[in-house]
C-alpha cells in the first residue's frame, strides 16, 4: 500500500499525480473546467475522468492540496465530514481556492469511499511562525474577531525545498537555516530555522509580499482607500486589479518572466523598470530574513522563475559579498544545484520543487504509513 493519488483542485483546473513511493506512475491536468471547449463540464466530471484514466486499485490514500487551513489546520488531516465542513467554513479567507478543494474532497470521497482522504494545507508549514511574525499592528479585537493575521502559503514547497537544501548541504535539518524563495507565477519567501518556518512573505491571502506575475505583492493599504474614494473603483474592481492586473503584468503588460527578460535584453525601458521593481522587492525580503535568522546556511531558489532564471538569481543577490553571499556566475548560468562560490559562507542553491511528492509523503505520514 504505497500508492498515493495527489489531487490539486483549482478554480478551473484539477492537476493530478499518482505515486508509487516516490515514483510517478501517472500525471495529468484537466483544464478549463466549465468553459466551452474545456476538458470537463464540472469538477465531478473532471475527477471521474481522472479516476477512469488512472489505475486506482490498491490506493493507500488520496492527498488533497488545500490552500487555506486558517488557524485550525496546522497539520495534514485525515478527512471526515467535520473536516470538510471546517474547510468549507474557511471559504471567506480563500474565496477562489477553498471551494474547489471542498468539491474535490466531496467527489473523491464519493468515488473512492474506501480510500482514506488526507487534506494537506498550503498554510500549515507556517503554523510555527511566532506570534510577532504573524500579527499586524491593527486593532487586536477586530483582528481576533475576523481571524486577521498572516497565514502564509506555498507551505508544501517551502517545506520540501528546505529539507532538500539540508540534504544537499549534508547537514541535519534541525541545524540548517535557509531562506527559501519560491518564485513562480505566485511568489513567496520563507525564513526556515531548523526545518521550521519562522517568517514568510504572503499574508492573510497569497496577495501579500513579493511582486508576482499578476499580483501586486505588498502595498500601502492607503492605495486601496485612494483607488476607492478618489478613483471611484469598487472594492471588487480593486481586488481584481491588484490580483489579476498587478505585478509584472500591471507594470509592463507581460507576466511571463521569459517575455519580460527578453524585453529587458532588447532594451525595453518599461520592462526594465518592471524587472528592477521585482528584483528590488526580492532583495529587500532576503535582507529582512537575513536579519530574522542571523545565521543563514543557504538561500534556495525554486519554482519556474527561481529554477530557470539566472538573471533573477544574480540580480537579487549581487553585491552581497560583504554579507558572505557570493554567486559563481558559471554555476549560476548552468543552473547547478549549488551556484555559490566555494568560499561563500552562505550557500546559494537551485532546487526543483516537488509539491505533489511532498503532499503524497505528508498524506502517508498522516496515516502512519511512512
Ligand atoms: P506556478 O506558480 O503556476 O506553479 P511555475 O512555478 O511553473 O508557476 O512558474 C511559472 C513562471 O516561471 C512563469 O512566469 C514563467 O515565465 C517562469 N519561467 C519558466 N521558465 C523560465 C525561464 N527559462 N526563464 C525565466 N522564467 C521562466
């Protein structure tokens, strides 16, 4: 019983991957659910398709990615009716993401009633951040009443990458301090001390922190009041602007980092400014986490941009030699596992993230199978 099916149900897509141990037996993506010409009419049909195309015999578990676990869920959780209801009740905190996960859970439980279902939360890894790292200086009663605090996301990725970093360095995880930089369409940074998250850049939602493909990252909240009162935008319009028309897209009209880099290369001033804003925010965040951790063994880049863009890696860490951080240009260009110089006190790594594998492993652990 080593087979685990991992389901990642998004608002309009379901990604799946079938593992036997760490080996991938099958994987796929059902896209544009509910759209004309899409792969499925709804999530039920999408999951039925996945089950019929995949050998679900002898499954030990189904692991579900759930974006928001609120303050309730700090560990992977075996799913029953109560758990589904609690995840559903967190929908106000993640209106785009949690309903899809709930549908995925409900349908999978119906289709595979004898297989344990485990919910693995993006937020859970950050449950170890101390109170001062998750509390905003706002009216404490309001914050408590409405569950307003930093939760953090991309937890399975940061957890996996921090562990891999310790393995690559040949150090015990408990003694390894890492800044993990997950730079994909969404992007977040985490300070990890001894395998535990102690600071992260995303907040109540995945909108906070770094500049992303289409999300603004952190801004002065007054921008929102100003856009509402002075520019006359509704709250929904502002949310859409900051989440879907912000970030690199808002700055230069392109959200794909490859395209932005090509434009920078060609001397395009608008893309050059956007790229500089992206790097500046990243650099500021790294600086903050160096101060949080004190001793940093490694800074690790992961996800689409982090794994594939030497320019982003060098652009965000250049000039930090006085702090003991020195990238080797040839290793960086080649995308080696370790891209810092041999003399660099803090190592700089590139690690391919494996969120689905981490979810499968956590699902097994939750069931006492690993
Ligand atoms: P998601 O966050 O949706 O999982 P990924 O982690 O796959 O996304 O990251 C997608 C991003 O990675 C895109 O912005 C894409 O442009 C960027 N990317 C992929 N390959 C490269 C590359 N060779 N150079 C720069 N950016 C890249």
